[in-house]
């Protein structure tokens, strides 16, 4: 039934439900046929730290207050999705500060952030956690470190490409493209909903687009030129 | 004049009770700021005689900072109000002399505002850097030379004989 | 009252019922919404995850077009658009380099960003510009006896709560009261609905939806009122899945503007109410529509 | 060049202090000493590890004798810290102490700069200025002003009470002014005190009665300080006494009038029980109130509001005739030499954090409300009942409410950890309920406090490290139905938890009173940015302020517990007593004076002086300065158009030479 999500074997726990969310740091009973005695080592060696990573993240505009974090956990307590994360937002903050770049960028936490900004307005140290999550997402995409076929970065990528070329989003087409790329089976599982959309007249197959598409593409291309408006990198944006 | 090593120099007059104490607090809190400031302690900003400011500028300061208690908080009730009034007059005078307004600054900094010492000093150093050296001593030299020249001309006109003053005057 | 109007992509697609009800209701109140010419997608949260500078340029293009269009406030009904446009304004205000990047990009199309156009939400306009008294005057069919759970969602009140309280917003509550409806005490009114995840990680996204709907029913609500196209779709479209996974939580979710239209006596079919998966029950003892 | 001839042959000794690494790590002290040593008039120039140490001071005296020094300059820390120390050293060496100038190269240089070369250059410039300035110094004498032996104590909480009693026991006359109708402050509302769990009333009430009974203490409750004039040793204070409509001398506290009040039912929120119970318009704040005198609330009393009441209270009082509706506000003027401020704190308003549901959910209470609910003198007689009746079976404590939070108050309120653990133990004792404490860090550094934490753990109190995200009443599971649900991350276990409880206690922090700025101005003091009164030095002068003769004690200086408040109160009393017993104040000789031959008699200085120290001699047509009244601000000096007013210690020559000095170098 669960259309996507990695790992597929695990049922995500319910909010308030009995099972604890499985965490990379905890030794867990494995539901798979592997022997129960199998344990996992979770020590982090000094060599795994990418020195300066934390400072780089904190240098992103809006992320500087991370240095003040006192690990109170308000972010995790507030976050509606922390119960699904492999590292809670608080742990992400600690890992960033401690320069554990891989653990951070490979974590599903940054992709589960739904940008609801609850943590940001609740943080007693005025840390803009949502903005830090954005910075980490950008970094992960830049370094291609997100999990393969993990649907959220794929959505982000498909979304941006549709905007770049058409200027607007047609949600139904976007979702189709997403399902095609991330998980074919899911499209089938959603057929009932598709019928519903058609019935209520909301299934739009005509792509929305703006008139000045070339103009928009040029505009966006300028940002790739770093300091100068260099149209050389244009083909990348096109 | 265009010394590449030029650094702005600020002479500051801080009142004993608020701003001087704030600067002490900045020290105790290890707040870092630009080293271009030289503080002279007075009991009250009301003691700042406009002549002090002119003297500082004339002797090579690029800017002057006066620090006092916030209005209403003066240790001596209202010394800072007097400073404010005097400062406004002085500003007008400086403008007439062609000295940029940013070079002379009056700030209210209370004893607890150590961080404000930093922000004011750093801000002022930045502004002075943008303005460049004031170079009053050089200007005074020019004016002196001009005056001397004029004097010589006048003297020459008065003594058409052209006879140089005898060295004997020295004796 | 004239406002520039940025509908955003959703209002042309899944959320078209929002636009279908917003425009006639606003017109009925004497508010004219002039759609921006050739507006583009605001970038939403997705673009922000990929490239912050491009995201800023995207949003700024719309702001620049709005500035060019005239000195009107810009109204945008979608929460994500509202947040992104406001966030972009903040970013451009805070960061000098970002402003330079954006201006350069806009310059290629002869546009410029001046930062003078306030970005407003219809709720803000309705309560603070139009006024509840005017709304009340237009009510011909008070929603008496209708129990409504006011659901604000996240991005309108957070993090830039300018027109309402971030923790306990009340503008929609007051608007509903003005319509004659009974407002249910709904402590989840600003919780995230998980919309950005239902498409990608349904387990997580739907769970949030389920909690919201379950609590609305537990509080005795007949209907949930929303102000965001994503929230509405999310709360409305997945009832089959929800029922299968955790149990039925069948309750209609409509836009506040649809309820306003009903109260103003506008015909239900013209308010896009037929587009709901879970249909709203007709109002009891509906008199003839007021409009000729 | 300015004329220094009247100062004779100048021989300057210059000393630069390393202050351990404090200065030496950022300033090349030897280089500065070498540079200054080459300046004209400098006879000795040395650098030394600790100038303020005994050998450092002795060095100055030795050099004065060996090298015939007649001027001394020390470059070290702030003059506000050690100017007196070095003046004394100079005097001990046989010179007039005012032949000394200090250079601040620590607070103003080594501590605030990061480049050693820059800092060294700055030190040279500042030292150079002082060397130039000190040439102009002249021998001066301090003046002695007698000190008034009486003391004003403001605030009748535990700190004010202790300070007043200490002074009174030492034979000093004390005026104790309290805003509320009774003394006792916050402590009077507590049930027990941590970490000893001894009864607060048992240790406080004897002290309160002692205040009332002490012949050396004049107690004015229901009163405010309105005006403070003068200076250390000689303050004139105006106190406003609000009418309580009761003659304090005649009332015996029998409370018959309260029974007789026309309001049969108590209707108005009782301040002492933080609104948990009701009182009548005529009331006594609490049973142990001092003074034991009733008070009438003018906002509520029918007679005062409308004049239409049967005045049953007067009937009840009968021939004692203590009730007096004609009472008017009074102002009294007193003279004191010292003032101790112990004005305390205000509790954080928990409504400012709406996520915790205070004011929305009736069973969310503050720590002080719980205190009243568990105390036997409280509204429930010590039975812990919830607002909807019934005994709680589970209680959650949320710590740091309005503390360590950048959106409200950034500071740690210091007592809430211990206070909550104490209340948690009391809750367990009273009800046996499950108690969970949600904390950020347990701060228990006081004597016996860590042991108390250990006892709490052993008592079965659950501790969850994590700041609570929210309190809600919506249920997801059957056991949550009808409960308050706390959602928080258990940061040590690494899981997000939902914990249903019956009652929630918010450990609200301390913050400065709302009127702290007015009070600060009234007493001519400073506040930190947070609003706590600023001490003169955080370590060396923790109860002194920048205004001589004004001391601070207790929570008005910052959050603290009862032992610390009492320690400060004792210290403040001792500081005041030291001044009083010395009998006089030595005034800095920085007064202004008129050089008569230059005065043009324009009178422009006369209105400038806020202390009316400047008079005018009509016969001579010259201004005259009364040195006893002059406070030495120098405003008249700067304003004198003829330059005839001058100021000791801040002569024009001295300041001009300083300006020259700082600009000559670098």
C-alpha cells in the first residue's frame, strides 16, 4: 500500500503510537529474516568529520544563530514530522555543529521538513531552523548526496525544471512526472484519486505556461554567472 | 597626504558615569572593536568645551566622539542637555569651516551598553575611512604660509625701501 | 478598493474552486482584484530547496510586475505563495548581495524591484480593509447552526505573522462569526497538514491530515474551513486512504470564501462547491438565492 | 607649549602593569616602558607584572624616595577600579596623592583589541598623554563632609527586612518603606524552602515581627518613595504614604470590621493568594501580616466609591475608632545618609507563552499558584485540588518558562530548578501523584542543592530533559482523553513523547519590575540592559552602585534564592554601616572655582548649576562657587565665556595636554 518511502520494509510509526521510531543510532530488532543477534556499530570517528562544514552552514544568510543552540529539543517537540526522521531536528543541529557532514546530508530528516516554520517561531534561541533545513537541502542536491529514488528531492528537481521552462506549475502533470520517475507503482495506487480529480473537474492536462518564457529563462540564468551576468552557462538553465 | 598606511584617529571624551563605564564593561565582556579611538575621561559630557574638539581636530584627529549618559539619566541631572545644546551650535560652526558632519559625533551610551561602544566606534571608524584624512595640521600649515605670505606682502608695501630687517633685532 | 492579484499555480489547477469563490465574493464586497499580467510560479518551497537565488528571482519577478502595475497592494490567496513572496521581500531587505543578484536578473527584462508593494492575504484584506461590519451587512443567509472548525494551516501565520497572532490566529474565527456560523474551538488551527509530503511520503503526510480531521470531528465540527489550496486538497482528497489506514474521518473541507459566498446568497454551483470530494451538506432551509 | 614653570622641576615615574597576561599578551609592555622612558621629564620608566600587588605599590614608594620623583603615572586597568589604590601608594611614598595619573590600557585596550601592534601603539599614545598631563597636576586636599547616620531601606521582602534588622541591631535608625500593605514579600507566600524543606513562615514571621517591634525601625507600608535629593551622606527623601483609611496606631487587628463589612461574601481577587481566593474591600493581606492592621481598598469600598454605605465597619470598630474615611495621602520628608534598595522582582506572566495554555486550560498553574495550593495557610488549607475539583494523579512541571528564552527573558532565573524540585516533593507528599519535571539543565549549585536533586530522583520524580513544545487538550489515544498532553522531545532518550497529565505547573522566571526605569532614575542609578539594577563591580562591589551611598540587595540586582538575598542584604547593611561609622565622606577635590580677576560678571554660569552651588557677589560683581555644594561635573567650566571658571583635576591645561598627547604618538 505504501507507495514510496525508503526503506520500504518498514512501516512508519504513528504519532503517539507505541513503537519508537527506528533510529540509525539505536540497536534495533530487525523484522527481516536476518538473525536477531545482528548488531550495528554506530561510533563516529574523528576522520568522519568534515572540519569546517558546520561553519559553512552557519555562514549561509539566516543560519548564523545555530551557534547559540542549547539542544533543548523544542524544535523536535514542535515538529509534526520529527517522529519520522532518522535524526530529530535537534540532532541535526548537533551533527551540523560537530561537522558530521555525511550523516547530515544523507539523513532523511532534511527532506521530511515540510517548511511549516513551527520550529523557527518556537525556538527559544531564535535559530531559523527551517532556513537551515533549506541550506542543507541545497547542499545535499549540490553534492548529490540524497538517497536514490527518494521522492522528495526528485519532486524538487521536477518542480524546478517545470518552472524554469514553463513559468508555472500544473500540479497534476507534475505529480504524474514525479510518480513516473520515483515510483511507477504509485501511479497505479492513486488511480482512484485520479478518477476523483477528473470527476470534480480538477484534473488539468493542459500545461499552464507564461508568455515570456524566454525572458524568465534569461533571468534565472544570470544567477549562475556568480558575479557577472555571464550567459555562457545558459544551456544549463535551458 | 595619501599615505597608504593612514588610519583614522578618533579622540573621544567620555563621561565618567555612563560611557566611560560602558567602555570598561566592553572590556570586561571582551567585546572587540577598532583600535583607532583614544578616550579622555571627564566627569560629565557637560565639561566638553568646544575648544577641546577644535584642538583635537587641529592637532590631527580625524574625528571626535563625545559620549554621555542618555537624556534623563545624567549623573548631574542635566549636564548632557547642556552638551547637546552646545553640540548643536558647534556643528553649525564646523559646517561653516567645511568639516564633514560625521567627523564629530555625540552619542548617549549608558553604563550597561558595552556593545554600543563597539557599534558606535566601529561605525565611526568606517565612516572616517570613507571620508579620508581630515588633515587639519596640514591645512593650518597652508593657512600659516598664506598668512605669512600676506604679512610679508604687507610688510613689503609698508617699507618700500626694501631694506631687510637687520639681524640685530635678535640681540 | 483595487488590489493586484497573484493567484498562483494552484488556483488555476487543483485549487480552482478557491478562485471560483474568491473572485465573486470579493466583487460582491466591492473589492476589485486585478490579475497580474504574465505572472509566474512563485517557486514555492521546492525551489527554495534547490537554489535560493533562483527562487528569489522567480518571486521577485512577480513583485516587480506588481510594482509596475500600479500602487496597489498585492493579494495572494495561496499560503505558500503568500509565504514565499513575503520571505523574498525579507531576504531582499536583509541581504545586499541577494538584492544585487535579483536586480541584475530583473534588469534583463527591463524590470526592477523597489520593495514597495505589500503582499497581503485575502483574510487580512477582508478583516482589516473591508471590515467585519461590511461583511455582516452582506449576509443574507446566516450560517446559523453550522459548526465550523477554522483551519489556518502553517504558512500564513508563520513565520511572518503580520496581520494575526502566530499561535492563536482569530481573523477567520471572527469572519465566521460574522457569517453567523458557530466557531468550534480548534486547537490544531495552525498545525501543518503535511501537504508537501502527501505526494511523496504519504504515510507521514496523511497521518497529519488524519489527526487534523479526527480532532475536527471530535470537536463537533460539521465542516472545516481553510484558506489555502494545498490544505484544502490535502484534507479533502485522501479520505479513502485515510479510512483504509486509520479509520474514517469523513468531514467536508471548504474554502472560507465558499462559506462567505453561501452566506451572501450566491449560488452554490458557482462557488465551486461541486469540486469537493466530500460534499458539504446543503444548508438547512435554504431560501431562494438573493441574486436575481 | 603650555606653561609648566609653576610646577618646578618635574620628575615623572612611569609604570606599566602586565596584569599577568591580561595586558602583556596584547601590549608589548617593555616597548611602551622604553618609549615613555625617552620622553622629557620621565625619570623612571618600568614594566612590572602586577602593579596593584604589595610589591608593585612598594616599588612606587621606593622610586619616589630613591629618584626624587614628584609625579607618578601608572598604566594598568580602569581608574574606576584602582585609582584609589595607586593614589594611596603615592601618598605612602610621601607625595600628595593627586600628583598621580592613571592610564587604562586593559579595559580600553588589551581586552578590546586583537592586533598586538595596534594595541601597543594605542598604549603608547594613552601613556604619552598621561605623562604630559601629569606635569600640570597640583597638590590638592580632599574635603570631609559629615554623614547622616540614618538609613533608608526600600522594599520589605526578605532582603529589605534583613538589611533593616542588621542596621537596627547595630544601633542605626532605619526607615523601611514598603509599597504593599504588609512586609514579607514573595517569601511570605512560600510554603517551604529548599533545600532544607523548613517552613518559610516559621523562619520569616519572627523577623517580620522583629521589624515591627524594633525601636530603631520606622516602618511605613503602603508607601512609595517619591523624590530623592542630595548625595551620599546627605540625602533628603520624600515618601508618599497612601491612605489605608485605618489609623495604624488605633487598629489592633481584631478583624471585626471585616466580618461586619456590607459585602457578606468575599468578592474580589485576593492578591496574596495570587487570585486563587477572594477577599472583601476591607481586609488584612494575610494572617501574619505586619503591621497587623486592616486596609481598605478604595477601588472596591462602597463608602469611598459612592459615599452610600451603611458603614457597618465603623459600627464594628466601635469606640476604638480606628476606621477613618477622611484619611488623605501624606508626604513625609526624611534625611538619611545611605539608601539600600531591595525592591525585588516580578514573576514572568505565563500568558506570554501561549503554547503552554496558561489562562486557557484551568489546570495549568504557575509555580507560585501551586505554592499557595500546597501551603496550609493557603486558600485550600494545604489540600492540593485542581480548579475543577479532584486531586491530580499526575503532574508535569515545565521549567524555564520565561527564562533562557531569547523571545522573552534571556537570563537563567536561578531558582526555578530547585523551586520546582521542592514543589514536586511537596506534590508527592500531598497526593502521591506521578510527577515529571521537564528541564533544560538542572542547575543546583547551591549548598545542599545537588543532594536535594539526588533526593528528588530517589523519591521517584521523573526527569525528562527537553523543553516542552506545547500543551494541548486534544487526544490521540484513549489514555489522553480528558487530560492535558505535553509534547516534548526527550532529548536524552532521543524520542519525541506525548505525556498526558492532570495538572501542569509552569516554573515562571523572575523579571525586573515594570517601573524599574522610574525607580532607577529616582535613585540616580543604572540598570543593565535586562533591567536589573547595575552593581558597581560584578565581583568587587556587588552591592554598591555607581551612586555613592546607594546600595542594592536581593533580586532587584538579579535573580537569586533566599540565602543569597540575605547575604547581599547583610553586605549592603555592612557597607552602609562602614560609611556611617567612619562619620564622614571624603569628597574628590574635583570642584570648580572662579579666578576672580578674569570673571566678567556675566552670570551665565549661575543658572547652569543644578546644585545651586554658584552664587553671585553683587558687591564685587563676580560669580562665587560654594565648594561644599559643587559636585564637580564641570558644565559651568565649559560654559564660562571668559574662561574664569576652572576645575580641579580637570584643568583646561590638563585636558589640552592630554589631547596633544594622544595625537602626538602614532
